[in-house]
């Protein structure tokens, strides 16, 4: 349903405008859904998510991937889709193919991105914004604002790296650092008191947020939450490998059975 709405937005501007505020979330969900559907299409019988035909899973994977790449302009979905394509290529192969397959997947992703107007537009915008930021230009661009958030959040973390400034104190500390930095920078003195640049509750980067707010402790806890399930899956599969052989070796044998 989410994919259908965004595809409809390509021909119906009103729908696209209504969906615009949620494109980051939509891109993330669609990219992850494309990966899960593709993996289900390739997995062995004992690892599949359901009993529906493999062709249905493959068709859904293609639909979700195309929607994330073409109908959504959010870079989060594009980057996640590319990353998961490499992960899937690595998971679905063995031996020397584990090197060749991700490389071919990277080429395919790059080619698909070059054909997508949404990806090309966002890539060009990002390059312009980053160059402008590096040259000391206007930071109030899409990427420039994020880079500024990251710069000041990194400085806040460097001041108190062990335990951070507290999750209730991040916004206050960020405002203090931003105003202080802008007052001594002639090129940015106009930004002093600018709420969009100094009253920031989150730097648009989860790792930096937890680093500045919780210090090293916060980063470690985030890593446990973010990577723990993946580590648990790897350990479970490692245990299963000893009993039934490498789980992903069933990708092709299962599909051909």
C-alpha cells in the first residue's frame, strides 16, 4: 500500500505533496521491505517467511526497490537500499563469489541510480551543498544544516566524551555552543539566535546524538541495541551451520527444488 501511494504520487502532485513529510520513513521501510522480500525469494524452504510463491516475493522486492529509488527523493532510502543490496549479494553467495557478487551488485546499484531522476537530483544537491559548506558558504541548505549540526555535536562530545551532557541537557548545550561559535565567526554572526540553527533537539544523526548526550556509554548502549539483534542472528546461524550446514547454501538448492 505504501509503495502504491508513492508511485501514484509520480503522476498526482497532490498525493506526492501529502506524502512528502514522511519520505525518510517511507524510504527506510521500502528499502528494508525490498531486502526482506528478495531474501525470501532466494532462501531455502526452511528459511522462508511464508508459503507463497517465490515469484511473488521477487515481484514485491522489485516493486519496493523501484519505489524507493524512483518515487522517493529521500537519501536515507537510497543509501539503505544500496547497502542492503550489497548485503544480500554477499549472503546469497559463497567462496570467491562473495567478492564478485557484491562488486557486481554495486555496479548494478550505481547504474540504477544513474537512471533514477530522484537519485540523480539528490546526489547533485548533496554535492552542491557539501561544496558550499566546505567553502564557507550558506549553511542553510539541506545538507549544510546537517553538516553544521554534526560539527557542533562533535565539538560538544569532545568536551565531555565519557558521559556526555545528558539526554535532557543536549539541546541546552548545543544552543550554548552554537551561539558562542557564531558570535566569534564574522561570516556567521547573523546566525546568533537563529532558532533553526541554535535550538536543536537532535543533530539528525543517531550516533552523534548519543555520543554528545550520553558520551561513550551512550554510544556503547546504542551499539548494543542496534547491533545486538544482528549479532544474535549470526550466532544462531553459526550454531545451525554446525547441525545442518551453511544456511545460505540453501538459497539456490531450495529455489531449484
